[in-house]
């Protein structure tokens, strides 16, 4: 294989910064928290953990979630906002993260009966829990028995809440939010996307009538919506619509507390915008045949070559963002709203003494976990690609749905190595030809060999355990919680980590 390079191998941004990106071996180095860098630098500890506990191994950093929660809370405090930030349990199953989050003022968003039980066991009082997602009778009953805030997905669910609440002895009203979608603003054009969740906003007048008719049973906290990361075109019109509906509810005699604007706030996975842009440009060039392929079986990762013209769209997420999650939230709530004379949501809610609810989800897990894997072997593919076979599989990194494009960090057992001039591709331990850990080529300094450890960075959100299975009876990753003390790093089995005991010096 050769390292074919295009003629325009230096982009303007590279020249302006005075740095040269080697486009024959494009890299996307991961943004890494300094504490995680120090942990990986303790190679004796890392090797002993993987050797002693097994591969793959998920390392959780619970103190980081407390820091991120504080950063989001500062956005509230700086604007004199009331309400609640909800940590979403869905993206990661770690007990350590929940226990550490429970020591802050954050709430917890659960989406199943099992998650609700786990939340209660992790130290969250029911008043701090919000229940979302599809709800069967068991899930809904436990929500009402524990008096958690229910984010109502549909009117059938609303009727079930009223019927169930009438059978409970508490005499309390059911605390609810009502989720809406289907927003169709006139001044903003976008391609409408269907959704299996939420009530259609067109039915809002009938929903308000229903809430008024049952206000003796329902404690209506407000309307909610949720958009995915990057969906910034629909957000301002949705906020305006929900504010209008909220004030209409007040005029009808209801007492909504505030509004819930969901999540979708960003994570910065890549350390350098220039490196990220260069890799994507080289990927496109490879699809057009202007350089060696950068993808497994020339898949193109969503791009395709039609008669020399690049078509398609990337099937991977954007890995570099200027703003992190808290700054992303600030930009949303500080944006001027034309229907409210240019006032921002933060100003309107603060002046009205109304609450703001958010579920940052992925963004609260930024830098909260990494995934380690032992290298089983390296070999050549039938087409001459350099493969590195890891002791993990694609379900351990959710590689099919969420493609992590940053370079993993390789920890070498010794330095007597062959250079990885042509790059490598990481494959898994399943007896399946499509068990790819990453579908694109990366360029470490040396070819990883048997016994080396490969560290995938920032995998806590929706990656390390969201889709993991015991497929072909392969192991799923154990989790350990790591904390840094004055004397060095300490680690605990994820389910045995106890932040309160650590604080008082009980162990």
C-alpha cells in the first residue's frame, strides 16, 4: 500500500496556525481531561487493571460528573434561573455515576421501571426524579406511588394516570409535564421529521381543555419538548410556541411552574478543529479516489462517488464543537425570541419567576468514562489492510449506531515496534465479518501487538454499555470507578463505590 497524498495537502487553516497536518496520515486526537491523561500515564496501573479484571474494561470517573453538573448550574445561577437540571440515566448504566450525581442538587431522568428502582436505590429522593419514555402499567404505578414527576407522552397515558391515581390513598395530585412535538413555525423552513414520541402540538387546545377538566387530579408543571443534538433550527420556534401555550394555561386557571426544553447539548470529542476538518476532507478525497481508502471495504461512511461527484452525507456525528454543553445551553436560552420582542427565554423565565427544566443527557457525561481493551493480535486482511484484533466487540462500543472517530490512545508494553506507516483498523473478537470496532483507519505511531492496551476516550455517553450484549457468549465489560487522591489513584468496583464513605474517610 502507498501513502498517496493530494496536491493541496495543506489547508489554509493549517498555514494560518503555522502547523502542518500530515494528510497522508490524518489523525483526530481526542479531547482528554487532564486527570484521564494522568491515569493513562500510570501504565503499570492500567496494565494491571486490564490483566486482573479483564478486557474490555470500562473506567468511570465519577468526580467529573459533579464538575459538569456545577458548570451547567452556573448557567442557571448567572441568569438567576430557577428549576432543575436532570441527569439522564439512559446513556450509561454506571451505579458510581448515579451515586456521585445524587450528592449534588441535580435531578434524575429515568425511562423505565428498572431505572426508577435503581434511581431510588442510588439515593435520589422521588421529588428529584422525572419519569420519561414509554410507560407500561407497572412503571406508571410505581411513578405515582413514589410521587415522581411524570413527563406524559400521550393522552392514553394521561387517562391511565388519572385512573390509577384515583385508587391510591395519598390524596395527592399526580405531578406531570406534557411532552409536545410537531412544531411547524411559519418563518423557519425545515424538513419535518416524524417521531414516535410526544403529543402533536396541533392538539394543544384539546390538551389544555383536558388539563382544566382534571385539575383536581393533575398537578400540571408545564409543557416539554426534546430535540436531538444539532437540531437548532426548530428550537427557537418550539420555545416560542410552548411559552405561548404556557401563558394560555395561566389564563385558563392552571398553574404551570415552567417549561422543559430537553437536551441535545454537545460534547467536544476531538481536541483540534483543524485535525477534525482535515480528516473529513481526506475521507471525502478517498471516496473520490484521490487517495488510499480510509474506510473498511471503501464504505465511505455515508459518502459515495457518483461519476466523480461526491454525494451522500456522513453517518457519523460532528466531533468538534466550539462550545461545550453548558455554553451550548447558554446559547439556546439567551437567543432572542422574535415573538416576544427579542427577549430571551432566560430573561422571560427569570422575570416571570418560572422554572426551567433541562435534560442534558450526553453532555453531562462528557469525560466521565473510557473503554480499555487488550490487543489479541494483529494481522493483514485479504486486501492488505493492517488489522488490530481487540478483545472486545462492536457491542462494547455501540460501533454500529455511534461511530467514534477519534484516535484511541495506545499503551505499548514495550517500544520495540513496527511503525504503523499505512495506518490500522480495529476489529473485534466475534466470529462475524462485520465486527468492526471502528470503520475507519487511524494512524498510531506503531502497530499495536498482543498484550498492548487500546483506550477509547470519552465513551460514557451511549457508547460503552448502551448496546452491549453477551453475543456468542463473549464477555461484557466490567466497570470500575477511579478517583484521584493526593497519594495517587484509587479504584473501586462500580457497584461498591460509595462517595459518602470516601468523603468521611471510612475507606
